[in-house]
């Protein structure tokens, strides 16, 4: 089985971790990735755009002037969409843009996204990230020792207790282009959007169990 180095917070190699062969051999299916990313972005839409129709705008509903003899166009209500201040014809109303793709497609998309990162050497495994308290300077120092540049978008994937997650989250939130998540909230869009993945060893084990080695 293929393996990769595991580092500590100081950037020193402390061992190796075996990987599932699937994660390095699976072909990257761009069509599946596209489907899941479009779904993810659609589900994020608020869908709150709203315009008033002719029955909702303020104004009289009577005919403005007689049909013939004025030399003007045949005008109806001032609330008509044809007039300034009138209602909007076929305007947007609040709606839900979200939809779902099959679970197998979602699972394959995460597999492909992870495979793309591993096959291109954009994943770094660390044994653990332990911070006694939120400290941005300390988080920057850890990333520097691990060879991660501040110019690259980095996703830190954790598997830890709530307090430890909060310390890393609060330490990283002021660093541009750095985001933090727990392994079970990982999704295809986040994997693809970031340039690098910094994953704790325990988190990677659980990710493989859930998304890579699990049977369809």
C-alpha cells in the first residue's frame, strides 16, 4: 500500500501513514465534480430576491383616461408594468434553488476531489495540532514550519474535541486564505476551492473509512 510522511507541529517527520490505493489510483471524473459543485453552489443561494407585481404596488386601479380622443396610447391602470412605478412583470419571488444528487454521485465526487489533491501532492498530514489557547501568531508559525505559504488557500481538517477545534478555528480565522473544518463536514467544493489540505492523522483515517474505503 502507498504511504506518506506524517509531520508534527514543528515540521519534523515523525513517521509514515499507509493510504488506501484507491485514493491514488481512481481517475478524476470532472463531470461528476461539476455536478456536485453546481449543486453545492445552488444550495447556498438564499433565494430571497423579491419584486412587487401589479397587484402589490401602490396606486389606483382605474383607467387613467378615456379610450379614444386623447391622441395618447390606450392606458389602463397606473400599476401596469408598462408605466414608471408600476408592478414588475414576471419578476423574481422568494424560492428555494436547492436540489440533491444521488448519494453515490456525492461519494464519488469527494473521492475524485481527494484523489486530485493526493495525486498532485497537495495534501500534508500532521499528527495533531494542539494549541493551549487561540493565538494567530502561533498558528502562522506552525504553518510556516510545515512549509505552507500564506499565498495559497489552505484548508485545515481536524478530528478533535470541541475545545481544541475552537482554539485552532479562532487562531486561523484572521489568517487570509486559511479555513478550518472538522472531518465530517468536509465537502467536494471546499476540497477543490483550496490549494492545499492540512489534515490531522486521525481525521484522514476517518475520511478514508467514510469516503474512500466504504462500500457503495
